[in-house]
C-alpha cells in the first residue's frame, strides 16, 4: 500500500514509518516539525526511513488542507494513519486553543482529505486520557468517556466523535486507538521516563507530583506499533462504514514510585526526589482492558516494564546529553 502517515517524524510515528517500510509499503509522511521539542530530533527519527527510497516527506501543518492537497495531488494514497497531534495534559492547560486547533480542526482536515480522495481505510491515534478520572478500571471501550479532565483529553475525545460521524456519513472504515502511556526509544524528551532518566544521569532532582502512588499502564512502543499495524490492516479489510475504538495498552499497571525505581536500577544510580503538589488534569490510574483489540486485531502486547526500560536506557546512552 501507499500510506499517508501524519505525525510520521514523531516518537510513535517514526516507528510506524519504519515498520511500514520494512513490510514493503510506501509512506507519505506529513509533519510540521512543530517546535514543541527540537525538530532536529524528529529529523533524526526518520533519517533511515528517508534513505529507504520508500518515503516521501511533506512538511505541512495538518490544518492547512489546501497545502497538503497540493503537495500530494500526484501521489496515489490507499490508506491514512493519523497520528499528528498536540500531546500532553499539562501543556494543554496553558494553551487549550492550540490543542483544539490541531487535534480537532486538524483531524477534521485529514478526514476531509480522505473524503475528497475517496480513501476509506483510516486509523487515528487517540489517548487513554479520554477516560478521565471516574471510569472504573480496567478501562473498557464501552465506557462513556464523557468526563475528560483536561483540554488534551477533551480534544482527543472530540477527534473520535468526528471520526465516527465521518465513517457514518462517508463510508470510511475507521479504527480509533486509545494509546496508553507509550515509552521506548525516541520517546519525547518531555515525557516522564525520558525526563526522569536524563535527570538521574545528571544527578538532578526528579519532580514528583503527589505521593508517587499514581499508576499508569505503560506500553512499550513496539507493542503499540504492532497494534497500529494490525488496526491498519483491519481498516483495509473492513466493510465501508465500520467504526471501532480499541485500547492499546500493556494491560498492567506500574506506580510512579516503582517506575523511578526501575529506571534508577537500570541506570545504577540513586535518584533524588523533589516532591510537589498534585497537578490538575492528571488522573490517578490508567489500566487498559485489551480484550477487544485481542479479539478483533490479534493484538498481543508482550514487553515487560523491565525489558522495556532496559531497551530505552540502551538507546538513551547513545543519544546526545544536554
């Protein structure tokens, strides 16, 4: 296939690009290289994929539909994997308008591209944040997810809803994937595991919000990429008008205190902790029920936290330190 991949230079997107190239697909990466973190990091993420000869890079904002149409006019596209988004709960509290523009307007823009080009298979990256702080665990896709507690979560839920409307109106087959705290090589530097590891290596204090008992369903990036690949194949073979939401998690939880201990052990350091008050928008616990993804996609996450942290640390030791 030829796959349009938005956000393809980012952490997860670049791994997806590598996977698609490895299996023989051609990829059109659309990425704006937003300066939320160093764009040079993103360019390194896709350097190998670009050398493959199977990747075209289109540097455009996903909200600029006319620009994307112009840039891809002569390129055949069979399917879309839409991962571009403004991510992060805490930054969304400060810049909610930016999040609405990218995550809602940008998603509608890519759906409109699909409509105009008659592209039926569509995969969207959503987030476990949509479940808020009142959904019973483990989180199931059947939960109402109508009480998000951050602008980021609200925009990702809005993206799911407009995907549902698009599938109903235009006969697309859409998989919305609720990703649970993804980590691994190339992880964004602002995310906890990456941030904590760098602070430990510099012997600087780690800011911990709350008492360390919050729990997350941390999911290794290779397992997530397997799920995205399977969701893409599901959307290709599904009937027109199909719409499904899938949890992609490890289906295990790790407390914040335990996470710090795992990273410190792998780095062979003693962490210094700076305890701070709880932050608005943060949920107490995330925990994925992946039954639906197992049954419909054949999703089978297998990477333990210990294995995943070890792989991340091996990658980190080969990166520039700042």
